[in-house]
C-alpha cells in the first residue's frame, strides 16, 4: 500500500516537472511548505481551542446560587467540560473575585445594582437568569410605605449581602439611616424568625433566594407577621433602573389556606451571569445552554422561557451572548460534539489567515516564474537585433560578417543550453527559428559579398 502510494506520488511529481519544469514545481512546493510550517507554528503558539474546564463562583453552601451552579456542572459534563464550583459568601464576593485578575474564576452570579461603574466596565454579562425579589417580613400593624419602618429595629442581613445593600439603598431613598432612631441589626440566619417572634427585631429584609418557600408559608400563617407589599413598586423601578416589579399572586403558596390572602407587590434586581471578557465563545454558548435548561422553567416569579434574557443593566451584554440570543449556538457546536467542534474551530482560526495569504502567493509564483522563463528567452532577441543591425551597416565587410556568424554560433550554443519546460516550448523554438533566420540572412549577405569581391578585382581587357 505504502509502496504504491510512493510510486503514484513519484509519477505525479515527474509529470508536473515534465510539464511545468522543476523550477516552478519547487517554487510552489516551497511556498506550500512554508505555509504549512507557519500553520504548524501558529497552531502551537496561538491556542484558540475552547478550554475543557472553567470555574464559577457561586454562593453559600445550600443556597440557590450553589444549587444552580451544581446543575450547571452536571449539564456541562455532558459535553466533556469540567465546571469547578467555588463557594462564596454571595453576590458581593462573586463580584470581587471576578474583578480581581489574581483570582482564578471565569464566571459568577451577581445581583444587579452592586457593581461600581469602573468594575462593571471590565466585565461582561451573559444575561439575566432569575428575578431576586426583596422580601420584608414585619410584625405589628400593616404598613404600606417603607418610610413607616423608621425608628424600628431592622435586620437587613449581613454587611455586603444582597439584602443589606439593597435595603440600605431603599431605606436611604426614604430618608432612613442607621442611627436616626432606626437600628440596623444582624441576627444569626437560623435565629431571625425567632427574633421576630420574640420581638427582639421588628422586621427583617431577605432576598427570596435565602428565604425558602416553606419558611414563607410558616411566617404567613402567623397572624401578627406580615409580608410587606410595596405599594410604590412602579415608582421604585422608575427611579432605580436595575429593579423590577414582581407580583406574588394570591394563593400562589397555598390555594387551600389562601396564602397569600391577596396579591403582594415586590421589587428586586435580577441575577446576572457575569463573566470576564476572556471567556471562550464556545464556553459562553455552553453556559447559556445550561442556563436555559436550569432557569427556563416556569416558577413563582418567572414564566416559561423568560430566562436567560439579555437584560442590560450595569454590565454590557457580551457580543457572544448577543449572537447566541439572536441565532443560538454557532454552526459547528450545533452539529458536532464539543471536542470536535472545538478542534475544527481552532484549525480554521489558524488556517484561514494563512490560506488568505497563500492564495495570492500561489498566484504570484507562477506569474514570477513565467516572467523569469520568458526573460531568459527574450533577452537573446536583443542580441539578435544588435547582430542584424551590425550586419546591415555599409562598412560591414566579409571579415565582419564572418565574425557576426561566429557570434551567432555562440548565441545558438548558449540558447541550446537553456532548460525550458514544455509549456514554454513555443517561445524556445521560436527563438531557435529566429536564430536560423538571422543566420540565413548573414550567409546570403556573405555569399553576395564573396561573389562581388573577385569581380571588382579582375582587370578589364
């Protein structure tokens, strides 16, 4: 098999040389070899293949962020990609990790409204994946405005948590600050409900992510505890762009007990899947596919297929995410396994610019070779023209024409030694014909002069 292939290649090479000449074949072969060498070097230097692993900064153990990240991990594993889940204290720590280039993370869950402009400019959003309403449980008489909480003892969550940051912003918008008679406290997570029952706090603020549905039912069954309905929800969403108005419909938690007993208006930010700008496009597609599978189902605060969504707040939507939302996964990753699509993408990324340079190079090489071959032939026409002009001079004698014939013989011997491929045979033999024509002209002129010279020398009788 190998021997036959070698013989076939040798025959093909011989035919190419026989038709085009050794020079052109070697020149084009050299260009192709150089192109392959450049491709190999580029393939080794520029690693455009999609990585087979990435790291997500999630949230506390047992939180929705952590559970969602675990689901992402299982989904990405189907495509052979390993997702490392890094626990965190929540959205604020996730944002800090993403903003710090020394921390090895690629993507994370971040609540809207927590990023400073300087930090937001360096990161990209793959889109919003969930609503995160703020829930305020309080005891005592029903309240309709956040300003009614002034002067009370409020548990707004640990410093830096999503509930703490948003609660401070909302209370400040109502003129409420810690120390103006209002006391901000932070009770242990497992002691918050008991502290509210025992009157050690008057209200607590929590994100829905950290408030299980069973706990919400438990609280709503207590006659003296209420879930705050934000009557001014529309106003808050107009003043604070990253907030969204949400509604917990009547009976959504328990139809039999009619929990809640009426629609409850809530406000809150969305959770965004935020990434560094170095995230590979293929991994961006895989993450959004996982997000669609995890967050695309209907829930208490979302409709089927509502998430993920390209809702732009502080972070710019990634161009790769925009392309995904517009047309889905790229062609290769849609029709081939991830590893194969990644390899093809890498090869194309390296080969395409080289091919774009190689095509004009392969077109130029034959043109240069053609110019080289024709110039080797045409330059002798100049010598022939000069020789003919010398022969036509009036003072050219017999000796001069004999010298011209000897010179012509030298020209012919030099021309015969030129190696010309068959493709240029017409030019070569045309030159040989012109040499023969010039020789014939010189011989005729030489013979005429030879006959005339003795006639002049014979004296008249």
